[in-house]
C-alpha cells in the first residue's frame, strides 16, 4: 500500500509538471496505462542513478579488464593499476579494445615445442642432404649436345662447375674457368631433398637458352646413387624449326664415383611422334 501511494505521489508530481509545460490539467491523465508508463520511467531512472550512465559503466568495465590483465602478468594488483598515472589519466576505453590487448598478450595454443623441434630437425641434413654436401667443390665440366634424335654429338669444354651448400640446398654455377668474379655465368641450378615430401626438388636457369626457369621434381627418394627428375613442360626453341613446340624433359643424375658424376637430359617433343632422345649430357670431374 505504501509503495502504491509513493507511485501515485510521484505520478501526481510528474503529471503536474508535464501539464504545466503542455498547458493541460492534471485530471486529463487518469488512465492506468499512463500510471504504468510513469512507474516504468521511474524504475529506469532509479537504476541509472544506481549504476551510472553508459560511458561511466563502459569505463568501469574497461578498467576491470585492465586490472585483470595486470594481475595475470604479475605487474601489480588491480588497486595499484588504478592508482598508476598511466591508468588513472587514460580516457574511457571500450571493452573491445581491452579484449584486443588481452588477445595480443595471450599465446596461441598451437605450435607446440615438440612440433617446432621436429621442424628444425627436418630442415637439417638427412642422408640425402649429406650426399649433396659431399659434392661441394670445383669441378671440370664437359658438355655434349644432340640437337635431335640421331644427330651427331657436339662437345664443348673449358667450363667449370662451382658447387656450394646453402642450408640443405646445393647450388651449382657453370662458368668459364677463368671467370672468378662470375660475370659470365652460363647456367645455374638448385637441388634439395624435401624431407617432408620425401622427394627431390630442383630448378635450373640457362642463360644460353630462352626457356626461362625450369623446375623439376622426383617421384621418390631414389636409391642414393641416382636422382630421376621430371620437368614441368616447357616451350622448346631451337634452330631446327621446333620453336614454340611443347617439350617434355627428364633428367637423370648419377653419382658414379666420389670425384665424378653426370647429368643426362632426355627430350620429347609434342609433335605426335613420341620420340625421346638424349639431348644433353653434363660430365663432371672434381678438380684435385
């Protein structure tokens, strides 16, 4: 009963105030809906008074989030955080930005140390990589070409192959023997064994042939003495009239002896004949 009288008293005061503004009489508002509306308005006003306005509440939530981050990181208690100049003088911060700060300082649950260790190990030299490392050094090179099936071989000498390791990658640079500064490089290639895919990866570039980069992959790890590579198809170019013809190529590398090895490249033109021939051979001999 007392609560109802209080509501009616507030209703009377508010109605009188509204009527004075609108120029009407208090007796014009006696519908139950009006009384309920005024009651709900009073309740909302009371809650806002107890909780504070929206900006103040948002600032309070952001402050509590900052205190939680500080306590978690061991940087101090919540009270100490609020008392610090950087916190007390900061403008109101939304909870969205506070959450971003929390996410930035929280490590992701994946990428465990075990996985990282395995990744490092896989990037180190395995048995295949160690076999490549044994080919590092300076090698005399003899090149032999066959322009087409059944053609006479064309042999050239005077070039050397300089091999060096970059991590698990073996790079070979073919240049004239007296070109110490490498200004006249004729060809270079990169060879590595991918321990994740368990196969060889390769790419070469020859400054003497307008065919661009020539990438290749093996189908398996091989037997330790031979590496078979299949190249991505390339557009052939030659003086024999095969310009623009698609060509398949495969390469067989043989580690014959510790001081000698070879690369044989086999070509097949997409001319409907399906004839494969040995088109290029690189023969290496290690310099003593």
